[in-house]
């Protein structure tokens, strides 16, 4: 079974990360966000199940639990006799992954509960909530019909064209249910440390997807680019004296190069690679799931063979 550990825990996650990081900025954002997150989630699921299989093997190696399972603990240990650490390392990694998943889920539930306070506020057009606050913020609140919350500080900082672009961007988040993609990416990142390298890329890709949908809706790429730049500038200036809690949280627009990259993509869009390129991370994820199935089958055969 050691080969399964090498491929599922050491090799496949690294391959998935390399493929996604390479393709994230080279494909059409909307399709890339959906399919890359799907591939990441599948790889994370395979990794988690493999860790679970090895953790079960670790438990079966203990004399007490082996007797309860009516299997030979010596026979189970012999399967990875040259790598005795692998089962217990897998158990530790599994517990760490489950704790990380629980932490991400608790944060999600807390943010969702916080967001509900905006759903009951009066709207100006059935969806947009204007919040009386001098700080410049705007965010989408998923759930039900969805809400777009804009502070008076943000509204005053934008002209009518920029404000329309802002609303189109937030509507794109709601229509595409981007919050679900971000949640899946963060849950996957909790499974394996190397997947954490992708969270900022996925967050950026989701923002790019909303930018492109807003530009298509308004037919004005430069107008959307100006709105992004202006919103980032006024938001950054207000963040110096505090920040309004996001519901749900959104990436900090002033972070290392995020805004210039988004603006540049709108003003001078690069030639996207064909969607066939998505076959690479998808193939790795499918391979990972296939190995996961084989790992579970091998564990079952091992426990059957070890029965007393």
C-alpha cells in the first residue's frame, strides 16, 4: 500500500497545484474557476480518503483493536514493514485535515450567520442595500435572492458608470455562486498543506470571472477597469483607519498586485488557451480518484487476508 501513499499524498497533490497555478491565468476565467476548483476538490477528496484508509490500517495494527476486528495485527503491520511510520503519519495528517476542515466550516457558518443581518434591510431596487457608513466597501451576500451591500462611502466615491460596473460585478458573484467555489477551494486547502498555495489564485480567478461578466453585461471593459481601480483606491484609504467586516469576506483588493493584474486583463486581454488545457488537472484528479479506489480495495483485501 505504500505506493498509494506516495502517489496520493506526495505526488498527485503537487502535480495538481503545478497544473492549476500554470493554467489559472491562461484560461477564460469563468470556465477555469469552475473546472479548476472541481479538479482541486476531487484531488482533495482522493487524498482525504487515502489518509483515512491508512489511518484505519494504523488502528488495525494495534493488538487491542486488531482483536476487536478479528485480524492479525502482525499481518497488517507486515504490509508496510519497511515503512512502519507511514500508517501513523497518515493518521496524524488525517486528524490535522479534519481539524482544518472543521475550522473552515465554522468560519463559513459564522460568516453566513453574520451575513443574514443584511437580508432584512430595505433595498433600493429589490437587491441593493445602501449602508450608511463613511468607509468604502461593497460586497455580495449570497442566500435567497442575494443582496449587494454598498456603503455610502463607496457610492459617493464612484460615478454612475463606475457604480453600474460595481453592481454588475457583485451580481456576477451571486449569479455564478462564486461563494461556493471559494468555500470548496478553502475546504480542499485544509486537506493538504500544498493546496494552500492555491487559495489566493482561486480567489483572484473568481474576481476575474466576475470582472469579465460585468464587462460583457455593460459592454465596457475600460469602464469596469476604472471602477475596479477606483474602488480599490478608496477602499485602501479607508482601511487605514479600520475596516468594515465583510459578509462574506472578500479578498483585500489592495494586496500584492491583485488590482493591477485585474485591470491589465480588462484593458489588454491576453489570448486564452483552449479549454482542452483543463484536461491536464482533470486527468490528474481522475487518476488520483482511481488510485484512491484501488487503495481502499487493497485495504479491504489486506484485512480479509489478515482475519484470524
